[in-house]
C-alpha cells in the first residue's frame, strides 16, 4: 500500500467530486463535476491517494480578510473530505499540514474554516475567533420603531453585481472580517444558491432620494415542514448591508413586507442593533453563535498586515507554541506604533506565553488578553504586558465575516 499527498490535477476532478459527495452522504453528479471544473482551479485542493486512489481532500480558497482598514491574505478552507473507510488513519492531518505549508508559501497569513467538529481542527491550531448573532422572527409580528427617509428599493440581477460591490466595499473598508469579493464570488457565492438545486437569490438595492445606492439585501425562500394543509416558508437573508440609518430602516421595511413567510432568519455582527429597533423586542428570537474557526498561518505576515489603531506605542514579548506550523513556534518581540505592528524573533524572556489556538481570537479581537489570562489560556510573566497586548489587538469592530465557505 502506497500513500501520496499532493496537489490535485485536472485529471483528478471526477475522483475529487466523488469523494466530496460521498463523504457528506450525497450523490456525485455530472453537473457537480462540471461546476467544479468551471469554478475551482485544481491547485486549490490537496488530496491523499492510496494506491493511486483519491481518498481524502482539503481545499483552500485564496481570499483577503479586512481588519482596521487593512487586508490580510486568508486561506478559506472547505470542504475537508475523507471516505469513511479511510478515516482515523492520519490522512486529513497530513493534508491540513500540507495545506498550511502551501498557504504560507502563497502569502495567505491567516486561515479560516466552518465546522461542527472543533476538536479535530483545534489540534492543528484553528480556534473559534469570531461570533455572530442570529435573528429569527415571524414578519407579521414585527414592526419597526423608526421609519427611515423615503427611498427606492430595486430588484437587480447578477449582471448588476457591481452595484452591490460598490456598497459592500464602502461598508467593508474598516470592518473586521469581511472578504474582498470579486465578480466570480458575487455571482456564484452570493447571488447564486448552489443548494439542492441551483437558483438565483433575490437581490434588492436601496437608493436614497438622490438616487445614490446606500444598501442592499440578498435573500431566498425555503420550504418548511407543513403543520396543516397550507405550505410554510422561511426567508433566509444571505447578506444585508446598509451605509446609512435610512438605508438600514428601508431594507428592513422591505423585508417585513414578506409577511406570507412564517419565518425570517438572518445572521449579523454582534454589534447589530436590529432587536432594539423593533416595537416588541421579545418578538425576535436572538442567539449568539460561533463563527468561523481561524488560525494564524504566518505570524510575521499577519501582524505586518494588521493596522495598529491603539492609542500609544506599545511593545511586549510573547512565546507562541505552534506544533502544526513550526515556522510560527518560538519567542517574538511585538512593537506597535504609528499605525503599524512590527514583529521579529527575540531571545528575551517572554512577557506572555500562549498557543496558536489562543493567538487567533486575540488577533481578531474576539477575546481580550485579560480574559484569556483569567481562564488560563494565556500565561502572564509580566502583568503590564496585558495592557500592551490589549492596545496591540485593538479593533474598531467585533469580528464578523458575511461569507461562509
């Protein structure tokens, strides 16, 4: 038996689609093969081959993630697939390490993934490092407390993606987590729903009285189990972005006209105020959920790409333990001043000691250094370093990514 771990080629695509489908209890189809050939370059995926047969795969999509007005290269991992008969044999672990090496070589300083299997990916340095609020409500039971200025809501199609992108770029510029989106991402990941059947989502743009686009919403309806002879529907909002208070109110006024639906569901940043904007806040169910698991792939490149927005120059030393990415392992001097962060190797005694898992939520400002220290995730050798770390990891907004992958 021979094992090989390598980048897939165009000749491997049919095997790849077969493994990705079967691993998640789906059926591979010619349409899925064609979609993969059209949208997924082969070199985004590494795979394990046993005696020449593809048995497991890890895909990493090159993206750029915003924070504090800067952009950091990110490898968006998914799917991670392995045939059942080849699980627990180390194939996925080998592929994750290989994927990390390739991400580093390609300038992707961070990596993210969505999973219900936290324990597996935590072994390799990924950690929950962003959050989100989920709203669920019956549109018939919700009224807004504030009406916005009159504007226009307009349905658009995929060819008008640039109007969405113009609003999104303004919104994302200083946010913490949004991706840079290109035309392919808008068309295939936002406007198109590649679910059980491929279809277009509804895209609506809100413009103010002068005709300037100030917001948009993208959504689709899905059937719910019937409780009687009447069909039931859920409206799932894929993306909602507003640049002004009037646009925010106008978009929600539009969504509340969907009162034939039994339920509206949307995920938002943790600082979103929608529940406080309605007449009866208790008519909106709210849950706080974890977002993506993230990890720092390349510490030096990640810190260099994170603009510093703290109030004063700071410095500290940290010892990072990262067995899955040995190039990160060791002691580092962090110096932050005048809008940038510099990081380099040091022989000095570390002020703090932490794992790659703890570094991720600190880096995204999902967790404060003092909180990490209080629960044993951060060993503090110099207490004053906590203040310096809090300044270094300041972010203007809580971490939230509009996209899933």
